[in-house]
């Protein structure tokens, strides 16, 4: 079974090389093979130069300008050939060593979507030098997850997780439209509207601050609320 790992990246010169090495070294369950697609979303730092030095083993796509995470993911999906698609952020918050455990659930052919949750067993899953998520982000994520469960009558613990792992045919059927961080609630909302159950496993995270390059902000939180409501009642 082939797995496509999508890595949308924008101005991550400090982390992209290490992240690529971790993805390359990450083990998959027996019988799984790996395809890696990196989507450079109009980076203006040294990221494009770093990516262009990659010799082989990765497919590199350069967007003409910064279009947003959602646009990068949608571009990656169009180029993906794997049976299953994993979304991997280009920073080092998420650990590719979790791939094997998450993918093992797809041995059950009935499973169509798996999320890696940062909040199962919280805060025991956190790694790093005693780092914890900024309280405002923790509260925002908990609120958005709560709202998702109320609106769609389901139960997930981490709607905003980067680690959304979905069968490619299922992803294509969602007809994703979002260009920015609202891709996260759109994927979840459309999975639930199709009656697809999302399985979750705990993952390790190493949260970073705005000083370290975190990009999502309060406007993205408001957009997430709008997106959840829109797909619940209007589309």
C-alpha cells in the first residue's frame, strides 16, 4: 500500500532540512511504501534553495506565490498517487516517528480516516524541554473541537491536528475548497457530513511559539468557526 506524505512549506528554512531527514527515516508498517511531495508555498527565505538541493526521493512543487496551507494541500492531493495521504507540517512540532502507529489502523479496510491527537492523555504526550502549548492556543483548539462535536454530533479530541490521514479516494470525494488554515475544519466537517468515522491515536508534539515561527493566529480561529458553520448548514 502506497502512502503519500504531503509537506506544505512556507518560510521554514530553520526546520525544513531536519524535517525532511526525519520523514525520510520514518518507518512505515510492513507492506507500506512511501511517496513524499513537498509543496513550497512561495517561500521568500532560503527554503527554495534548500529544497532545490534535494537529489532524489522527493517530489518538489513550487507554487508561484504564497497561496496558503490549504492551497498547498490541494495542490499536493492533485499530484498524489498513494492509497493514503498524510499531511505533515514543515516545522518540527509533529514527529514522523508516529506514522507507523497511525498507519497501522488502515490495515482494517473499513477505516477511511485517522487523526493524530495532541490532547489524548494531555499533557503526558508533550515532548521537549518542558514545553506546553500557549494557553490561548490550547483553549482555542479545545473550543473549536467542542464546536465541531456539537455541530456534527460526533466526538473527536483534536479537530485542528495537522496529522490528518485519509484514504486518497475519500479526500478527492470531499472537493476541498479552502486556501488557508480553514482547510483543517473543512476536511473534518466534510468527513463527518459523509458519515465517515474518524479514529484517533495519541501523538507526540513539541509546540513552538510565534518567536519560533508559529503562523496561525486569531483570525484563523474565527475563519475556522465560519467554516464549521458554513459546511454544517449552508453546503
